[in-house]
C-alpha cells in the first residue's frame, strides 16, 4: 500500500539530537561573534600601546632637544640630533602602529591573521638606536 504523501522517502523526524545540534550551532555562532569582538578589542588595545609608545618617544625627543644645553662650538649639538632622532622614531612607531592595526583588522575579518614580525624587529632596532645614542651622549658629554 502506498503512503498518502506519495511513494518517496519519508521525511526525517525531528529528534532531540537535531534540537541539540541546533543549540550547539547557535552557541558556536555566539562564541565566534564574541571571540571576534574580543579579538578586535585586543587589536585596538595593541594600537593604543603603539600610539603611547610613539607619543612617549616624541615627548622625550622634545625634552632632550629643549633641556640639554649644547656646548660652545658644537654647532647643531648632539642633544638636538638625538631629539630629532627620537621625534622621528616616535612618528615612525605611530605610523607603524596604525598600519598594523588596519592590517590586523582586515585579516581578523577575513579570518587570515598572521603575526607581523618586521614591525617588532623595527621597534627593537629603533629602541636600540635610541639607547646607543643616549649612552654615547652620557659618556661623551655627561
């Protein structure tokens, strides 16, 4: 005897497993949305750290150039040169932080995030140069 719905296969019944599966899928979507939001917030905090570092370098450069008196006959003076280097480094660090923020934001959205090692290397290099210049100033003029 044929069924009333036709001779095709029977429609699957909804079981408790289906309900659990739907609940799990909804929970995963919520966790993924929350996780992505937390990742974006962490990206913003990282950018703010780059910004603070850049502003600190700029302020330090201004302080060095302004408060360290050049000695007679030195021309432009080591303090002014060091100040310029620090201000330029602060500008570079801030620009790099902005570039990294935009890059990370786009990669987070595309789910293709890869860490950016060159920016870390640049930061280490800039701090090392500023440190060597500061040591040279202390040894020669301190």
